[in-house]
């Protein structure tokens, strides 16, 4: 009639795992947002200093580059990661299709292997 108790527990456990994974993703997004805000604040402070103080311009440019270079490196690395992840998913799908296509052959090989073992030990 209704779900059995172990099925209910499994369902709840699966839901918990899904919610934990989502929460971890949200926490990463929040951390990236905070990092971006910090960088934006540093850039705005450097811009303000360069226009309002007697600090030599090349020193301000060095400070600005020290902030901007890691940001650009992150963006490039992230783009490479996204492309690699797309390729990984594409290859994973291909492997899954090939496994499904070759499943009958593998099942036959497994059957023949067990027949061979049986024949070897039957004698």
C-alpha cells in the first residue's frame, strides 16, 4: 500500500544528500561573491588613491596589476576548467553508450568464462 520504512529512510537520506550538495554549491557561490566584492573594493581604493594622492602613477599601476592579474588568471583557469568538464561529460556519455552497446558481448564472455571454469573443475 504505502512505501516501506527502509524506502522512506533511503528517500529522506537521498534528499538530505541532494540538499547538502546544493548548500555546498551555494556556499562556494557566496565565497566567490565575497572575493569579487573585496577585489572591487581594492580596485576602487586604488583608483581613488591614484587620482587623489601624490603617489607616483607607476606604483599605483603596480598595485592595480597585483590585484587584476590573479583575477585574470582565475578567469582563464575557470574557462579551461569549463571546457575540460564539457569534454569529460561528452567522453563519459560516449563510454556509457559503448558500454550499453557492448553489454551483450560482455555478458556472453562472462557466461563463457563461467562455463570454462565449470568444465575445468568438473573434470
